[in-house]
């Protein structure tokens, strides 16, 4: 356990073996930090709020919380959490293992996230969002929760497993994004998106099925489902499972193709 | 008065009774902090700038400034200011009472805000914006100020009382958004919006009158004006005034309605 | 050299004459800070990463890094860098002189920026972006790098000299934005933009040539190329060069014009 001399750690915080806490960081009471987790400088861990109703903040083992991040009491994270800088996560959010969120991500509380979710920088996840496993959210994605802002009847968004929401897209309150679907960049999603479908535009409408998109990277194989070819950072067992699930694709041999 | 032992507070700052200042925060000279205000950790209050022309930063009583926030010299805030984390407010901005701004809000200076304004997280308010009373700005709203970027002739946006601007909307320089109007999410507002009107799209065009939107929350009453049914966090006297202003609406009793 | 008593500065960091380092800031080893540079409070300078492959962070002389900013090892900046608050710059990014980036700008690493680039607040520059000289990026501009997110074949955006990208615009991976072009606010750029052209919309399409836009500021001169009339903050020699390059435009004398 390595606590920087300038860090302020409450004596009632439960800090496991191998944890390090950086300079100018604050760890409040009612916090449980799993073993071998690293917390960088200038963080505030376990920010007190009555809305947490006394529940602790639990951060799983082998996690990395980068500098200037803020986590409230009352949320829980499985092992191998990795964050960028200046993330904010409020109370009563529960996430599975292997969550990775980029710099400036804001999770507003009362959210559920599955395993292996990925959010790039600047994603804003409103209260009551429900996010499945292996979901990707790209920069400036905004998941909303109010059908008639401002109102008292918040309704979160649901994003199913393996779905991809591209940059600067707004998903309106109550929308259900189906498994394996892809939402193009700069879209406004105002109705449900069926599974394995690509939608784009403002408002977003169906472009094609996800499997119809051919990769421009030279191999000319389908770009989706992405789990066939993208494995970086995911648990080894999960990747093995995926590789069994899909037949090996033959690379196209068309030498006339113009893209490299 | 509770000043954390690690906080750095200039002896010339004027700090009233009941104020608390958190760990690793800095309070510069030329700052007046009203009574019973709480300033969290890692803040910088009264950031010096020549542009403030020697004017002080004044923060009203009973305010709460959450951690990692930065306020410049030369701006003034009425009582009951509440901020999220990491807000930035530059010089010569003047706001009324009961301003609430979310995490990562950026107010660039030389702005005027009325009473009881609400800005959710990640709102960017450019220099010279003029915002009335009881205005709502949702995440990633961008109020611009330059008709031919980059130019030297900045012209701010005007947003009138009770207007609502939804998520990820850009309002172009010089646009006037009328009282009680509603701008839909993911819109580009390139012309004035008349009072009590709903506009949506990129560019935003009229959809209907605000009063024509019926709430999907099961009561089937008009969703606007929102002041009829949303009162959380506003001063009690103001809410009483509103309740007198509007006749009580009968809830619809149509049992065949499909939305809950 | 003025290092605040609370700052933590590694003894192996190379800090030139006249540098000041603010309260609660951290300077790691493998950092070179040029003379007369000011680093504000709560910063982290030289954040270690294996991806920097041992290369130092070099910050040119006469720079100003505002509070709560984070710079990784392995990037280099010419003289007169000025940042807003809470910027993040990752490893292996190389920028010329006179870069100015606003509050909350995020540069993700492996980027090239020319001289005198301007990025307003909240700009997100993805890995592998290539940005020329005198480019302007306005708030919430997102330069992407993945044609089939998520994939392993990242392709950055290219923005040529003097181009202007307005607020809340997404530029898709691999797009080439030509010299002197202007991209309107709230656009999605999904194909190359020719030089000196204005494009707008989602997806962005040609509106006119840049030189056809007449300024609304009362002078009725062409608004572009902007370098004819906007010089603030640029090196004096450069401005002199520009002024020689363009004939002096006569101000229009049409008294019937309706805009002020």
C-alpha cells in the first residue's frame, strides 16, 4: 500500500493490499478499494451524498483511476476498471468488470452497466441509463432521460449488448438500442433501433444491416459484428469464446480494389 | 468558518460566517464569499485576470461550489448558487439568485444571467450571452458569439425567460430565443425563435406551439409551460406565485391510453 | 524560478529560468520546461506512459499552462503555447509555435499541429490527426480516427492551413479538409472538403466559396480569408506578411444596408 504523503485518506476507508493513492487525492470514509488498484493524483474518491443512502463506493481490484477523477459514494465497479482523467461518476451506479471510460466521462448516477463496456472521452450518461455488455460509446455521446425537459418523470435509455453508438450522437429518453446495432456519428436517435441494424442521421433512420458494411481497411471483410476482429483489452477467455463463435473469414483477394 | 489546513486562502479575501473551504483549494484576494457557502476541494476561487479591471468576485450566501471548479475575478452571483464539479466561470459575468450549473459547465465571461437559471453538465456559454430568468440549458448546449469565425465583432445570443434549449444544440451568434420557447435536442438554431414555439432540426424550424405538446407521462396534460408542473429547487415564494397563475389542470381519465 | 511550496517537482525535471509552478502541481522527470513559462495550480506535467518510449515532454519558452491541465511525456510544443484550464495532451504529439487551446481541450496523442493553431474550449482531437498552420477549431469539434468503430486501423483527419471548423462539427476518419475552407457549425463532414470552400450540414455539402461570404459586421467586406482582418495573438512578423499579401479592401459605403 502506497499512500502519497499529501493524500488525505479517511481512517475508516477500507483499502486493500497493493493499492496506491496519488498526491493531493482524497479518499473519504465508506469506500472499499480492491487490491492492486492505483488511484492517481488530485482525485476525490467516495464524495459524500445523502442520495447514496449510506451505501459504500466499491472499486474492484486491479483498477486504474487517472488523475482529477471524482467518484461518489454508493456506486460499485467490478475488477479491472480503467478511467481516463477527470471522470465523474455519481451515486448508485453499478458496473460489471472491465469497464473503461475515457477522459471527462460523466456518469450521472442510478445507472447500470454490464461487463466490458467502453466509453471514449466526453461521454455523458444520464441517470437511469441501462447499458448492456460490450457496448461502445464514442466521444460526446449523450444519453438523455427526460422526454419533456424539464419534467419529474425521468426515463432512461437502454443500450443492448455489443451495440456501438458513434461520436456526438444524442439518444432521446426511453429509446431502446438493440443488440449489435450501430448508430452513426452526429445522429439524433428518437425511436428504437432494431438489433444488428445501422441507423444514421438527425433523426436517425435505417441505413442497412450491420453485416452489410464492408471494411475499408483493405481486407474487405464485414466490419460488424466488431467482436470478430477487435479484441484489445478484453479478457482472454472472452476473446477465445468469440473466436469459436465465428467462422474464420477469408480475406478478399481482389487486387483491383483501390483503397489500401 | 472552516478552512481546511491544506487550503490556501489569501488574507485579503473577505470570507463571511459559516463558510467552509475544502482541501487543496485556493482563494485569491479580491474575493467576497457570502455566509454559509461551501467550497469543495481542489477549487480555484478568484483567478486573477486583468480583464476583471480590479472588480471583485462576489459569491452570494448559501452557495455550494463543488470540487475542481474555477471562478475568475470580476464576476458576481446571487445567493444559493449551486455548481457541479469542474465548472469554469470567467470574468465580468453577472448572475442572479439560485443559479444551478452542472459538472463541466463553461461560462466564458461578459455574460448576464437572470434568476433561477439552470444549466446541466457540459454547457458552453460564450462571451456576451444574455440569458433571462428560469431558462434551462441541457447538456452540450453551445451558445456561440461569432458570425464569421474568427472575427473581432462578437455578438452574443439572447435567451428569454422560461425558454428551454435541449441537449447538443448550437445557437448561432446573434440569435434571439423567445420567452417560453423550446428548442429540440441536436438542433442548429440559425434564426430567431418566436415566443412559446417549439423548433427542431439542423437548421431548426418550427414544429408546433409549446402548448400543443402533450406529456407522455400518463397524465396527458400539456408539457409546457413547464413551470406549471416542475418546481424542484426553486424558491418557495416563486412556486406559490406560479401555482396561482395557472388553473389546476384535470388529469385525463382515458383508460385506453397505451403509455404508462 | 518560482516553485510554490506545495508543488512537487522531480529533481530530474529540467526547468529553465523564469519558470513558475503553481500550488498543488506536479512535474515529473523527463520534462523540459522553457524559460519564462508559467504553470498554474493543480497541473500534472509529464504524466508517465510507456507509449512515450522514453521521449521527454518539451514545453517551449514563454508559455502559459492554466490550472488543472495534464500533459503526458513524449510531446513537444514550440514557444508561446497558451492553454485554458483542464486541457489534456497525451504522448507523441508535436505542435509548432504559438498554439492556443481552450479549456477542456483533449488532444489524444500521436498528433501533428503546425504553427499558430487555435482550438477553442472542448475540442477533441483524436490520435493521428494532422493539423496545418493557422487552423481554427471551435467548441465541441470532434476529429475522429476510426472508419469502422471499433477497429484496429485508425486513420486520422487532415486539416490544411487556414481552415476553419465551426462548433459541434464531427469530421469523420480519413477526411481531408482543404486549405482556407470553412466548415459550418453542427456539421458532419464525411467527405473531403476542397480548398477555399464552405460546407455545411449533416452530411456537410458545399454552400459556396469562402470568398463569397460577405461580413455582416457593417463593413460588407468578404469575411474570408479571415487572415485579412483577424490578427489578434499572432506573431507580429506574420501579421505584417499577411498585410502585404492582400490589397487593402475598400469599405462599402452603401447606406441602405439593413444590418448594423
